[in-house]
C-alpha cells in the first residue's frame, strides 16, 4: 500500500532518541527547551511551547486567550475536528466560516460578511481560528485587519504548515496572530511521533501557556503567592494539564527539524510532477496564492460531476494506493448536528468535500510509486 502520508526516519533520528534513553532525563530535561528554541529560531516567534499534540496546543491557546462559557470561537469546517473541539473543551460555543473555493481555506469574504451580521446581532466571536489547509497559509493580513475592526483574537491552526511561508516569511512568526499551532503527527511534514507546539510573541500568553501545559504548577517565585519554602518548593497557581512533550519526542523533533526545508522542497517537486501529469485531466488541482509558499502537507484533487468519487476512491484503494479524504466537514458530524448544525449550512465546504480525494504525497514517495499513482488516476477519471 502506498499511503497518503508517511514519516521519514533517518539513522540520526534513531541515534538522537537512543542518546536520550541513555541519559538521565526521559521527561523535563534539556531537549524540550532546545526543540522550542530551534522552533523560535526557524519561525522568528519569541516563544514556543512543545506539547503532546496539536490538539493540546489548541486547547491551551484558547485558555490563554481567556475563552470560556458564553464566548464564541469561529473556525473552518474543512479541518480535523480538533480545530473546533478546542472551544468546546473551554465551555465556549463554536461556529464555522465557509471556505474559498480556490484555496479551500477560510474565505475572507465569507468571514467579513458573517462578522457584519454577528455585530448586528451582538454575537461576535472572541477567537477566530484560520486553518492553513494542506500547508497553504490563509490570507492572514486580511484576517488580521478584520480582527482589529471587530475585536477578535487569532489562533493560526498551522498543523499542516510548518515550513510554509506567507508573504515571504515563515508561517509561525505570529505577525498576524496571537498564537500559532503546529502538529508533529507522523503524517505531517516533520514528526515527533505524537506532538505539537504553540508559538507566540506575547509574554503574558507565553507565561499562561507554560503553566497550562504542566498542571498549572510553577517554581518561579515571581508567580507564587508566598516566599519559597526551599529548593523543593512549588505552587499550583492555575488549573493546568499534563500536556508536556517528552525528551524522546523532542530529540526526534530536533533531528527532524534540520531536514524541514529539504522535506518541503521535495514535496514541491512531487507536486510539480502531479500538476504536469494532470494538466489535461478533468480535475481541479490545488491552487496556490502568489503570497504563499505551501508546505504541501496534502495534495487534494477535486473530481468533476461526471466522476463517481466513491468509485474512484475504491478503485485506487484496490490498486494499493492509500488515498484519503481531507476532510468531512466538521459541521456534518453527528456530535455537531446535535449542536444545531446541518447539511446545507456551508455550501462551498460541502461541495469541496463531495469532490475531494487526497493523493499520496510525502518525502520518500518514489518516482515509480508516484508514476503508478498518476497512471491509475488517469485511467479511472472520466
């Protein structure tokens, strides 16, 4: 089976993990801070906090921004459910913004229209979470301008987009957001097995997220309510969680990060091959805005109305090609339908879903494998 995504583990990755296993620290040692430092150096952000998943990063990001009961978070419905679940964890309400039919990212036009209506009805969001689908940045400058006009905070869900750029600068620098979240799941650009990170330039948000990822406990006397009793002393000053990343994961992340640009460049070459091969085939291919440099986490093709998407999907799976669909619109999930959402609420997202298939794309996808994928797709497209 040729999977749609796959980790790339080198000998130096294995040696980095073995080195940690032979050290004195498996958790809360020097590797996690070093990984965070390297993330800051790569992106230009001031602070980075490594955690055990991007879901955890989204949760502490929402809490750091004060999201709670009675508040509303908006995000894209074409994403994994974690992008909206993070609001529900905080007791807040969720709503969605339809996508742009070209980029499949949150539509700035739809966002502005929804904000105008929300202002009339006194139900503006506290947080908006743009999702950089497939590795291409949303139009963050435009979303940031709307945030200043309508008073919401921004969390960039860049789970797909480490290594990407927007307006020539790295995604994750938080120029146009309060917090950016990355994922290091094995199918992403680089991996720490499971893992994620939250990045920010705001020292107050940084302090809050640092507490929240580790039980709300501090050894910093400046944050304590009384003078330390001694070197052993700590205080729980907030209600936090055990969201810490291990030293093993961080060591893998440090090693993988050295190859990040190489991975993204490799993905670009494979996308060029796909684009050329499918240029005369009845498919809608991924569009790239000229302000963005995608990390190309995913390569979704959209079939036309004459093609039976389910049949094509099954034929490709039977040919040992591990295609997938990213994503089923969140608002159509049973849990969210119980909250009042229904099919028909976000037509552009639903149209995308009915036509999308993600083809294999990862660093070590061989020419032979990719050519086989191309051949099978072309043979079965009507």
